[in-house]
């Protein structure tokens, strides 16, 4: 694997790599410490709001290819942490992701993972891996909205059952390593009833909610919230007794924000 292009914004640096067989993948360095790496070439989950899976899955990345996104930059950037939250669903490439986590940990890096939990067998491997944090991508609690947003359907309670089974065998402090990710999309999952259901879910499992801002994708019909609407949703969850965090400015940047890594830069040229 080699780096072929770098794109910069005032906040982030995006790197495009080419694999030995001609595919392209991306990672993003959030200035300050963390490198967000990809686990697949493309993505099969097909989240309706996301650019990364518009052309489906091309193939899984090996553990070596996941690790290489870091190793090719380690001498150049002050990377202190890894987020396996770029393109791809880690649960659908769990063996390679878990192996890569081990390699990152040997480098002394903190490693976090994000997953929809769409494949319970693979998700269980992620849950049990030696990560420093796992974000479960919820994005909707109402079944009909989850069906609209996700192509691969898995009831959220089934996903959280896997986490609870693991926590029953772990120390109480490990619960702090898990959180619910909720991407606010205007007119889809930002209504009061949806937020109340999210609050009930978070409190039932004693998880923090990461409330994410949506970065709009050209060609897709979904819209993000205004700053005022975003803050209102945050305060509503706080009012309902939920521990909640907000997207920082790096993850709200158009270059590397949630859902904006694009398969168009990853696939082979089809001239």
C-alpha cells in the first residue's frame, strides 16, 4: 500500500492510499492526535445517508492494510490514537480488525471502534477486543426509521444484548468504554419522540450518547440540523437525564466528517 494523494482543510488532513491490487481507501488525521482509518474498500451496509457505501463493497482490507494506514504516517504525524471508524463496517471484517487493534495497541496507541452491529458474530469479536472504546451506531430507535436508514437490518436491542452479555463477565468499569452514536438528520430522527426513545435506551443500558452532526452529501436527500436545532436536541437529552457528548469541530468538517468519505476515491478507475 502507498499514499497517492493528500487533501487538506483548516482542521483535517485526508490521505488516499492505493492498495497493491489498485483499489483506493482513505484515512483522516484529526489535527491534534487521532487517525481515523478504514476497514473495507467500500461498504455493504448501505446506510442511506452515507457516501461511503454508494457503490457497495469491493473487498475487505487485511490487518496489514488497516495497520499500514498508520504505519505510512507514523513518522510524519503526532498520532496518539486510532479510530477504526472510516469507510467500512468493522463487524463484517472482524478478524482483520481485531488483529489490527492488537498491532496498534503494541504501538502504545489508544484504539476506538465504531460499528452498527449488523453482524452479531463479528460484532461480538469487536466487543471483546482490547479496544479503548466502542461506539454503537444507533441513528434511530424506531424500527421503521432504522429500516429506512440501514440496508442490513438488526434490531438495536439484539446488538445491545451482545454488549450486555460481555459486560456481565467484565469489570463494572468496562461499561464506560461503550457508547451509543446517534447521527441527527433533519426530519428523520430529530423529533421529540425519537429523542425520548433514545434517552430511554441509553438510560436502560447506562450508556453515554455521542450526538453527531450530519455532514450533508451531494446527491442524497438528507439534511443536517442548524446549530440552534442541534443544541436543542442536546439539551433535550440532558433534560431527560442522559449523559451526552457532541461532535467536535474536527468531525464536523466537510473533509472527513461522518458519512463524507467517498467510494468514488476508492475504486479502480473504470476508463
